[in-house]
C-alpha cells in the first residue's frame, strides 16, 4: 500500500504544483471580487483531489500501468487502498493550501486600506464560517469520489467517463423532480434545522457539526473503498 501511495504522489507531483498555483490564483481573484472568503477552501479542497484523480487514472490507462502494477507484489486490494489513501492526502493538501490562501487574503485585506470595505470582506471574518468551509470539501469530495472511483474500478477510465456524467445527471434530476414525486413535511425537520442553526452560532457547536461531517464523509469514503476493492477484483484486463 505504501508503494502505491508513493507511486501516485510521485506521478502527480508535477501536476500538483501546476494546478495548485493555477487554482490558487483563480480562487483568490474570485473570492476578492465576489467578497466571499469561504469559497477558497472548498474550491481547492474539491478541485485538487478530483482533477488529480482523473490525471492518475488517465496515466494508468494510457501507459498500461494497471497491468504492470498487478505483475508486482501488490494485491488488487493494495492498489485500491493505496489509490484512496493517496487521494485523501491530496484532499488534505488542498485544504491546507486553501487555508493558507485564505490567510493571505485576510492579511492583504487587513494591511491594505480600503480593500475590506471595497470588496465586502470586512464583515466576513468568522471563525465558524472558516471551520465549516474547511470541512465542507471532505463531505463533497467523499460523495464525488465515492461515486466515481467504484465505476472506474469496475469499467476502467474510458468506459467509466461515459457513465459518471449520466450518473450525476440522474441524481440531479431525481433531486429536482422529487418534489413532484414525494410530499415532504418540512415541519417535521424544522426543530432539527433550528438546532443546527443555533449550534453554528457558537464555536463548540460548529466544531460538533464539523466532527459529524468528517465522520460521515470518512464512513462513505471507506465504504466506497470496500466496494471498489470488490469490483476491481472481478475486473478482467
């Protein structure tokens, strides 16, 4: 598993630097002109692992590394576990990079007169919002990769890219059209939503919500890894 992680990280090392610089410049510019600091960490936390995941998978298929890797003393379970672990590391890198970029924007806004008022950043410094924007990528990327990676493990990169957009489209259409299919009683969940809203007003409450997001995201990601192992074991090359 360690060999797989090192292989993945060495493969994307060059692209990580390039994409980190590109995405950071883009998201800092967008955050300043939109007056929203809290888009920085989710943007980098999601874009870095998701884009680099497809880079790794494309390299595997183009260079036939999948078949070569299976000739080494690596089991298919090691390959999948290593790939999930390496993408988790990239996710953490994206989050740390996002926090650093956020601090840069805050520093510039503090040191340069007129910047906060002009771009609406002066009212945006909130510890609770920073915490929630930090854990948001974990929940988002856990769902995105947990859907994408099992499909690729079963069908391969070329075939899976045909199914992934369709899969997400079906989910979106289901969510949008669910209001016409099901009747939701929102009054039943209002007390829960009110409790969550009140928790978000305090640091301890926000940390509790963050802990739940991390726990749920980790469970979803782990279950996806187990599913990918089973699908990859049945795949023929």
